[in-house]
C-alpha cells in the first residue's frame, strides 16, 4: 500500500478485499457501486473497488492504521 499525497489516497494491489474480525471501525458498509465506506473517529474514508484506491477525508495516519488491518488488498 502506497500513500499518494497529491491525491490524498492509498494505492493498493488488486485483489480480494477481506475484513478480519479484528477490524472494528465505527462503521463499515458498501454502496451500490462496490465502493467500501469506512467511518472512523477522524472522518470518512472511501475504498474505491474500481480504482483500488482508498481516499481519506480524515486523519491520514489513522486511516492508514485502519487499512493495514485489512487483509489481502
């Protein structure tokens, strides 16, 4: 996973997105387009299934820590 500061996003490798039981963000849901929304203490982030990127609208370090708990992305 690589953070792209210019786009405020994390670029990931294509693959199956799996969430282990240890991942407990405030809210975890997906929309009709397959984008995964992760809400945490500092704001809302969106993982784009099509682009394989995670866009952060909150604290970068917190979202990065949350994403590193996600397996196989």
